C-alpha cells in the first residue's frame, strides 16, 4: 500500500489552480506581432481535428504548399509550414544549410540580424558580418564588396527588419551570390503577405516567415522554402543535420509523396494557416500589397500632422511595421501603457539599440485597415496631450 500525505485541497493551495472561464481582453494588436486574426481564420482553427496522417489532412497539406508557393511567388518543390513559430523556421533554415566551417556572411542592421549571427554560430559556422546603423539598408556595392572579401557559402539578409522597420532591397543580390557561388538566405518574417516579395524572380535560395503577421493567422505554423541549389547542399552534407526535428531531409518525406510519419502536426493551427492563405489568394497579392502601402502612408501622414517623425527613410520604410521616434521628454513606455489600459490598443517599444527611442507600430494582414489607423491616431493624440 502506498502511503499518502496531505489532500488534493492542500496541493491546490500551493498552486494557482483556477476554474475561471478564459476571458481575454479585446485588444487591437498594432505592435510588431501577433496581429489580430480574421474571424474566418479563427473559425477554421475551431474545426474538429483529424489525424495527422488522415487522407483529408494530407490533402490539406498539399493545399498549404500550393498556397504558400503563390504567396511567396515560387516554384520551389520544398515549400512547407514548419510546426513552430517563426524562430523555429529561422533555425530550420540555418540548421539545414550550414555545415561546420562554412563561412556565413550576415547583414546586421537590427536585432534579427544579430539573431541570425547567434544561430549560425551555434551550428558551427565561421560567421562574418557586415553592418549598417539600425534603420538603414545595404546597397549592391556594399554587398558585392563583402562577398569579395569574405567569400561566403551563405549570405543571410533580413528583408523586413522587425526591430527597425526597414526594408532591404533584394533585386540584383542573387546575381552577385551566383557570381560568388553562395546561397542567398532571406528573413521574410515581417514581409510575407504584406510587402512585394518574389522568391524566384529575386533568386532567393532559402527563406522563412511566420503565420501571425502579414498572413493574419495565430502563431505556430511557419513558412519555409528551399531552392534546388540549397537542396543540393543539404543532400551532399558530410554529416546529418544536427537538429532532428527540423531536418528537411526527414520533413520532406512527410510533406512529399512518401508521407512518412515524422511528428504530430499542429492540425488546427494548419487549418488556420490554410484559411489565411486562402484569404491572401482571394484578395490577390497586388491588391494586398497596395492595401498595406496605402494604409501605412495614411499612418505616416497622420503622424506627421501630429509632429511625429519616423525612424526610417520613406523609400525603404516597411508598410507593415513603422518605427516612430519618441519625442524628447516623453516617456515612451508610459504612453504605450496608457494606450493599452485606456484604449485597448497595443503598440511596442524599441528593441536593442532602439530601446527607449522608438515606438513600433504594426499594420499587418487583417489589421491593415483605415479604421485601425484612425483609431490609433486619435488615441495617440489624446495620450500625448500634456
């Protein structure tokens, strides 16, 4: 007989056991993500799950692949949704592409460039960096010079730097990479679904994103794509990918024709991703990109009317994420807190070097609407009044 001490009541006293029904506040999420989700997507996530090898679910996986190829404008065979947040897809990209000793050149112009440096180093890369002040971007001459100097196996660039609101131009970069026999790896976390992006036309070999920003879906299913050049590098590795869960040579068998079991997929999250991608296709990419640009310009004009300025020059400013300079003498955290507590509107402060210097305002996916811009501008005027 097993002796027991105490009671279930005494155990519950030690922990915060709640029987209260879940009731979250109705926030307007205008920070760097997650964004609010289209009701159609929320409804899709509540559909009853099936097994992750059920024929109907396997068909859904094929639909997700085709829709992702459309959203990314690519024919890459290996285009999937990683089961995890955007950071998992970022790690998947490096885990599969990097072998110990590979020279990886990372363009660092914000927080997420530094994250690429950290991750690449953990996989044994010989990491080199080229840097710009946070909020600026690289031109082709700078990229060419660094490729000639470092001779990397991989060049990694952040297309949409979430910490700064800057958009890195990518036209012509792949041509330079081909001349130097290196792969082009691109972070599209804050651009997919909201900013013009052409994987094939721009010659991008590896890219990753997330579901909770421009695609307007809850977090947890993260787009990933890999060119044939990148696949050739993967298939010729001298040792297996050092991350089993994110090994694309295994995941490709689950997402491909073989349908070999790999993991229990996040069924309902992928229901939501499928619906969000359907919405992207229904709207059309050109119309969607124009909507994001139009609403961002409405925000920028409204900020200027209030005497507020943006951190990034307009020609390379993201329509999905705007960094606004905090005026001298203003407590940026206090203003963000008042927006949240008094108006249920979330914006964020700066990361890293921009901490305390900017607010970050997101207009992504379902949230990129004129009424949201007007609500924010009105609320911001009120909380900034002395």
